[in-house]
């Protein structure tokens, strides 16, 4: 069960942000599959790629902050 933002620890909030980037990426990939024009498909694939970049950056920073032994 997802906790309310005001009751989250910093680590939980960071994990939520990572999940939201994953969800956004999955949404854009689904929309790319449903796109009816090549332009729409390219746009959604571009947006999915951007979300992947956000997730990667958040994950890297999370690992440094909360798992320094890695």
C-alpha cells in the first residue's frame, strides 16, 4: 500500500518517484503501440526514452544516497 506523501520518508519518496518514471515510460510505450501515425509513434517513443533517462538518473542518485556500499 502506497503511503501518503506527507507521511513518507525521503527514501520512500525517492522510490515513489522512480516508480512513477517507470509507469510514465510504460504509458508512453503503450501509446506508441496505439499511435496511428509515424509522427505520433516517434513522439511517444521519444517521451518513453526521456522517462527512462529520468529513471536511470533517479536510480543512480538513490543508490548513492541510500546504498553507498554498492
